[in-house]
């Protein structure tokens, strides 16, 4: 009898303990029991072994500072290769790519004059340095690019202070970040257009504290380049209050520089498929991290998730029909150099990539997945992921596009994409700051995330 495609798409080829043979459609009790058994086995093993936290701690110890192009980045590549081999993955290799090399230097700022006070700042990634000895100028505060444009000549020769907070009213912090981050990304360009001498940007976090948050910024070669720094939110509030009383002058000094590109690599390893090994499900996170903290949530957690996911599948005896390929992407933070290189180097086989999944939202409690799928296709995946609902991780958010920055080139080539969704309310408390360290990660939340990735990747590889 010919089984309809809709039924085949929700059948498993491998049972939880690794036994072979097709299972009945997902709607039947037997299939539901097998799916639940696989999920439960992976979750129990993840919590019991607690290896995800060990993996994350090992990465942070081996490569605590792994900004792309740095010596720590090279340390991270070596660690990734060694860890994949230790887990027992196949075809482990480093796939080379060129990455930027930007180096942080001196970074100081202060309100000058009567009642001078220091300001806690950090250079934005890619910024030029100030002139030796720094810049001293009057500050103008704006909340939008439109407001800055309306100031016109009044902003010339000034330090432009972009003080638009992430909107607290938005329920998803990622949306709040998206609403505010253009001032970080393009603030220096807009300041340069009006003759400003520097850009000072409120840090991208809803928390009001003393920790500045870095992140990448951009220049336009047609616009004069000015240095750019982020200011801690508590100091942004204090500076805004001073400006309410009258003119304020600030001295800013940055010693950063951009050096020639260097070679890095995507780190790749595979759990080869049992019956359809030439078809691939990619699971990945990015290996690089900003240099203020140790990148525990961004994206050490994602690296730990995907490495632990394949270890869990191996120890639980699950070898899916298709190959699960782990990719630790290079240089996400400075412009997706690793993601672009992967898509180019694997262009001939992207048609055999049946899915790609990224985890780059931190190691918090998993809630489900976003997906580029829509309609009936998304609903079929929702049924396949049904056992995750018991963990509170059964959400499937359709029509989400690439679902992760590193998946953008694959999504453009037509690959179906998934992104791990977690409870993100605390993510931007740590993101790109000195607070993003091991103590910010809960071991049980991290372990659950790894188990959820393992289950989802395995059933996608079997469907």
C-alpha cells in the first residue's frame, strides 16, 4: 500500500532506543508513545548527566575572549575540534574563512567642568579611535535619527548622544532590541552626516545599571567617520538629567583599531545518518563572542546546546535516518563571515539540506521553535514536536524567516529554518556586556535546551 506523503512526513524511522523500522502515523497512540519515549529519554539523560554545563564551562575556560580574529578565536576553534572528536562525531574538520580583526584599546569618558563625573563607556565594534588625547565637545541628546536631522547645524561639532531606550512595553525583548538597535548600528553614520564629532549610544538593555553593552556598528564611506561608544544605561540617565539643566561637555577617548583580516574557521562535525546520510539537518551556534564578558549566553550556550544534543543522541542510541551536521559558525558578531562561507562552500549540496536550526538566544528555559514554514507544513512540525509541550517547549512560531542570523544565507538558498525560542526576558541584561559569564547561566535550563534541540533535530532528520 502506498503511504500518503502527509503521513510519511510525521513518521519516525528510528525509535527512541535506536531500534529500526517505521512507526505508524503521529496521530496513532503507538507513534505518540514512541515520540514521547524518545523525548523523555533525552531529557532525563540531559538533566542527569549535566554535561551541557560542563561543556559550556570548558569552552569559557579554554577561550574566554574569542572575538573574531583574536588569539582567543583560534583557541575556540581548536577547542571545538577537540570536543567534537571527544564526543565521537564523524568528519570533524575546520572549514577556513577570513574574518575581521578589530582590537579594543583605551576607552574612557567623563563629564568635564564643574562637578566632573566619569561615564562608563565601551567602544562599539568596528569603531575608529579618537585622536590621541581624546575628543572634548558639547553633547546634544536625541531619541531618533529624524530628530537629529531636524537639528541640522545645531549638531555640528557636537557629540551626538542617542538616548532611545529599548521599549519596555513590547513583550518580546527581541522586538524591543530591534526597535532600538539601529541607533547603535548606524548612529555614527547619522552623526557624521550632520557634522557631529562622535556618537554616544545608550546601551541595548532594559536594565538600568552600570555596565555598558557593546555590539557592532557600521560606517558609510560616503560619510565622514566618527568614533562611537556605548554608555551604561545608568550613566545615560544621569547624563540626560544633566542636560535638562543646561549645556554639558564630555571628553571621550577610544584607542581601538581595525587590523587586516585573519583566517578563522567554521568547526564542523557529523552524526552520520543511518539510511539517508547524504541528506542533512544542520544544527549550529556561533563560536565567536564579544570581549567584555566570556560570551556565556551569547553564544556559548548555543555551542553547548548543539554539542550536547549530538552527545545525547549518541548515548541514547538514536541514529536518525539523515545526517545531523553540527556547525559552530565563525564571526557572527562582525557580519556573518562564517555563515556566508558555509553557504558558499556547501552551495552544491544545499538542496540536500532538509532543515537548518540555530540556537543563539541564550541558555534560558526553552519554549519551542520559530520556523520559516507556514500553513500545513508548520502544523505538521507542530504535531511532530508535540512531546515537547510537556516541558513547556512545544511552541511553533511559523513564518519567521531565517530564524537565526547564521542561517540567513541558507534561508536565501531555500533551506527550511528553525530557531530555538527561549524565555528571553533576561537575555539583554547580559547581552554583549561584562555580565555575560558562567554565573548568569542556569544548569538545568541549559540542559533542557540541549535536550529540546536533540529531540527536534532527530525527528526532523527522521521525518
